[in-house]
């Protein structure tokens, strides 16, 4: 199974490249066109980066969110949480079942960002929350920077989660799902700035295009090779 997973992950690399190009191109265009409209979001990202570089890495908070992500993914998968433990440097969750989503959830599930977004929209069902939109953007920016910075940091350390399904396969899946998750989150945060529909349509078109390019490229090489025989 590990060999098959690695082959699948290898074949998925063009998809990752295509999605990455599409995502960052749309994000860049959004940043250029939005000007100072969403400055609170970028300020939140900057504040967290300075905080982590100058002060310290809030690992206890990260570990708690990491284990909570395992637990939530488990509950959504129909598992029961038998034990939950989160310390300063490590933690663990004991569930009565496991799957790919549960194992890798902390690496593509920005738990604190999702909590902030859900709370904001729930409050919007009962109160007029528009005056607090800039504060919302600020804390979303902090939470996203927190998730990305510390996820990259812990992935630089040996992670037992990645060994369950294979490190190479896990990295590819993490990147693939992150491009989906962050496209959805940013479309919710910037309702009038980023269209989830247009990003996903572009994802699909570019993925089809890159595999067509590879396919016809391979055919051309094969035909050229046959002619030289």
C-alpha cells in the first residue's frame, strides 16, 4: 500500500503545482487590487510574525489546537475520544478509530482561524457585526500566521503523524488540502474580494491543462523515440 500511495502522490505533484500557481496568483491579484481595504488582516499577520520572532513560540497553544484538530476530525468521522492530553511540548488523543483525515487534520485544519470565522458568522446571525469587521480581519490574520508558522516549524521536526501513511504521501496530501481549505477560508473572510467559485473553476481548468500538456508531451517523446529506432 505504501508503494501505491507514493505512486499516487507522485502523480498528484502536477496538481499541486497547478493549484499553488492558481492560488498564489489570485492572492497576489487580490492584494494588488484591494489596496488598503483589508489592511487589518495583513497587520494581524505582521503582528504575529513579530511576536514569534521577538518573544517566543506559543507552543502550548499550538499543541492544544493540534490535538483538538485530531479530536474534531475524529468526531466528524464517527470516532469516540477516549483520551485527550495537551502539554507544553507534546500531547496525544486516543480515539477508537483512525483514518487519513484524522491523522493529518492538524496540518490542514487551521483550528483557531475556523473558530474565529464560525463565531463571527454566528454572531452575525443575531447582531450587526459589520463595525467589528476590521477586528475580525486582524484576528484572522494572527490565527493564519500562527497556524502556518508553527505548522512549518513542527513539520521540520520528526512527526509520527506523517509516518502513518508515509512522509512523502502525507506532504503531498497536506499541500493539496491546504490549497482547498485556504481558498475557502479566504473567500469567507473577504466576501467581496475573493470568489471561491472562480478559484475552483480555475483550479479545475489548470489541472486539466497541465495533465493534457504532460500527456501530449509524453506521446511526442514516445513517437520521436520510435522514429529513431
